[in-house]
C-alpha cells in the first residue's frame, strides 16, 4: 500500500496545477488522508512504548491554491503545534515528481 501511494503521489506531481483539477483532488486525498492514515496505523514504529503522548500526523497540499511541494508530517502537538514551529519528521515530495524525502 505505501509503495503504491508514494508512487501515485509522485506521478500526480507531474500533473501539478495550482487550481482544482481531478489530479490535484486525488493528490489531496492521498496527502491529507491516505498516507497519514497508513502512517498512523504504523505509529508504534515512530513512538515505541507510547513515549510521546501527543504524537499526530497531518498532510497538507495547500490552502486555497495547491502547493507545489506537498508534505506529511509526524509531530508532537505540544512541541510543534504548527509546521513552522519545532521539530518533526516530514515527507516532502519533489516539485518534479522524481523523488520524495523523509527529513527531520
């Protein structure tokens, strides 16, 4: 499932549009729901023994216009309440749809 989802997101990156299209709607579903849901089902890998009590996962592909670089992050709500604040693990998808990165 994860390989298929990541590959599909990269494929859809090649059809990028800042406006609402079928491709961007599908990319939004994958970024905001499918990938976070899958990661959430594997959360124990990121949080063994439930050490971090407020760990969450969110994906974003733009508010209003679609962003060129969508992302999904795994974060502590107390340590990183917003994406520009704190430390977190993030999946970043390249603008050209060739690569994705998992970054701290």
